[in-house]
């Protein structure tokens, strides 16, 4: 049974419309807590590295490992949503996230901390991906832009609150207390039971072997980047080859092969992937820049990051209304230019003052939120109903893999440049990100010529 059939069979239109606002509010609150969970630990990295005597490369695995599992979890839950009731999947994801958080309170070694973070990521990845599937399945296209923007504004709020709350907790209470904040998600389960539309299970199968191959493949590539392990690279490449073979032969593949033949989808996805790479790299680098280069405390570093995220949240609400009225074309065409301006300004002025960092991040955060809102909405428009679960899941996987890739490369670049001043090393990384954004601009213009020049219904 296709996703389209599932949607039609399960969708109680009156119920979805009646509870639409409450559902979006619940999803937004949950995403705020999930993103805070991700961001708070960036502020704890210097303390964790000092406590466990870790290098920057080893410390980055708290972020990189989380991002890998988050990405795999995202596409896994998206694929399962084609035949498993989405409410059930939400509850499973929240239980994984919150129960792992309770265990994390008692973590007393780097290995235990890493395991807890990975278990958290296995549940956290469900929330954004299932939210996109739920919106695409139940909210009409004429209101979907606003809903997507509200979800992205929740991401921005989480990005903003995470450093502030995380910085305050790390400075005054210790990083173990960060897990208590995430454990609050356990209290949201009754709301998900009562508000998320009830669906009936459908016949379907899950390609566990395909999921295993792509998990090993992406992990191997990132291990090569962080540890220069040629064995990890070989295992990763072999696994990715086996993944390609698997999805071409499996009856219900983990990723639909037709997505890789959809040029519009791939080019559009590249724009969002570049945005995530720049955002994750920046959110990994900024706490270290602010603490190591400018001597700020963890909470002061969080307060420097906070304004950019809050501004992006307010802007995204207006962007949602704009998308529903005028479509996505102008945003996809011009927002990458703002992202380019931000990374160039970081490269030029990162070493001038932390006030410069504050204002430049406001530009980067806003352009990231605006661009990803529009890309996600446009992707839900161009995919066929039966491709939405797999397509949005693959997009989430590639986004967070690119984020993990950006963090791993940034950490490795810092090690390579250990003989340079911190300002020079950070600046060089942003010149590298400039190349990434230029490629994203080329992809955006290509997509615009291919698809967006055609008449579209907002």
C-alpha cells in the first residue's frame, strides 16, 4: 500500500482541521526541546574535554556521533510512517529520547556519555522527520508553508535557547543537569496520544539490511575524516556500494531508487544540505571561538548566540505567510546569497570582536531558517505522495549527515592548523565554507531554471 493510500485511508479531515493549531503547537514545543538537547551539549564540550582529557577531534564525536544516529533515525522513522501509525512512532521516539536522558544524569565516563547521547539521538531524530511527514499528510498545500515555517521557527528557538540554557546549567550546575531538561519530553506523551490523528497499521516491510549498510557507510566515512582510518574508509565505501545494490534489488527498499533519478529533488536537496553544513559547523565552532579565543564563560557564549536564533524565529513566521501567498521561488533564489554574505563576513571579521560574531550570526541564522523552510515546503510539493516518506527521510538523513560532516571536518581542520593562531585557523574554515555556499547558489539557480520558472500554485 502506498503512502497516498495510507493517507487517504487514515485521514479524518474534520479532526485534522479542528486540531491543526494544537498539533502544530505540540510539534513545535517538542522540536524546541529536541533541538535544545542537541545544542546544549555544544556549550559543555570544553568542560567535557577537560574532564575526560580529550582532544578536539575526540570531543567532536559527542556531536558527530549524535548527528549520524539522528540522521539514520530520521529516515528510519520516515520510512516506517508509510505503514506504522505515526502516533505510535512519535511515542517510541520520545520514550527513547527521555529514558536515555534519565540514564545520562548518571554518566561518569566519556564512553557512557557517548552511548547515552547516541541513544538520545535514536529517538530525537524521529521528531523533526515525523513532523514533516505529518504536515505533508494532513495539512493542505495552501496552509503548508505557514506550518513548515512554524516548525522551522521552533528549530530556531531551540537553537537560541539551547546555548543560553545550556551555558547557564554548565556554568552553575554542571553538564549532568542538561539531561534533566531533555527528560521533560516524557511529560508530553499524553498530549501526543490525545492530539495526533489516529491511524490504522498497514501492511508493509522495513529494509533493515539497507538501513544497516547506509549506517555503516556514513559512520565509516566520518571515522576516516576524524581519525584518518583507512580501514574505516574502505569499510564505509564497501557498505555504501552494498547499500546501492540493496536498494536496487529489495522489494521495499530503505530508500526509493526513483529519488536518485529525480534531478529536481537532488538539486533542491543540495541547497538545503549546504545550509545545514554551514549551520552545524558554525554552531560547533562558535562556543569554542567565544570561550577559547575571547575568554567568555559558557553562559556568555550562549547569550552571544541567542539573538540570532530569536531573530530567525520571528522572521520565519513572516516567511511562512509569504510562502503560502507567493510560493518558494524568490526565497530559494536569493536566500543563499545572504548565507554567502554571512560566511564571508565570518571569515573576514571573526577575529575582530565577539560583537561582530553576534551580528554576523544573526544574518547566518536568519538565512538558514528562511532557506530551509522554503526548501522543505518545496520538496513536499514536488514529491509524489508515495515518495514523501522516503524523500523527506532521505533529505533529513543527508542534512544531518552533512552537519556531522561539517563538524568532523571543522574539528580535523583545527588539528591541522594547530600551529596557526586561533583567529587565522577559524577564518580559514569559513573560507572553505564559502566554497560550499557558492556551490549551493549554483544549485539554487539551476533548480530555479528547471522548475521554478514554470507556473506554480502557491
